[in-house]
């Protein structure tokens, strides 16, 4: 139980750290425009930010699944739901500053990408003899 809780925290933390570092290094202009309360609608950088989100979700799903024990799919799903809850809160705060398609895609991809990556990370079942 404690290991699974730790795996959720580790996956969530991995997503958050990668997101913050990735945004700071790759998308400074978008971050500054949105921080100033201005709309940011440049498609290229927004797609790049979505790709960053996918990378973060893949890593978070893998980290969570590798650490978790027992029903790893459930543990990864819990972590992904927490990411979605956080994402909804954050996106709601900047909804008027970016196009709706960006927010919708960002939120829709969080759970399926993290859960799929968690499935990839689970050790393969050993064949029975």
C-alpha cells in the first residue's frame, strides 16, 4: 500500500518536474505571454506544448507502473486521474488565454497516455510450464 502511494507521488512528481523544466526551456515565449494575461494562439508552440504533455504523461505512467506493486493498472489510473484533476484546475485558470482545441486535447490525452505507458512498463507475465 505504501509503495503504491509512493508510486503515485513519484509519477505525479515526474510529470510535474518534466513539465516545468520543459516549459522553462522550450516555451518561454508562450509562458511569458500567458503570465502577462495575454492570449497565446500560435499553433506551432501549442502543438509543441501538447507533445511535451504526452512525453510527461508517458514518463509518469512508466514511473508509476515500475514502482507500484499488485494491480499496477489501478495505481497508474489513480495517478492519471490526479493529473487530470490538476490539469482541469490549471486549464480553467488560463482558458481564455489559449484556444479551446488546445485545452481539450491537453485534458483528453492525460489519462489514456499515462495508462497506456503504464501498461508498457509492466513486466511481462512469465509463461507457465
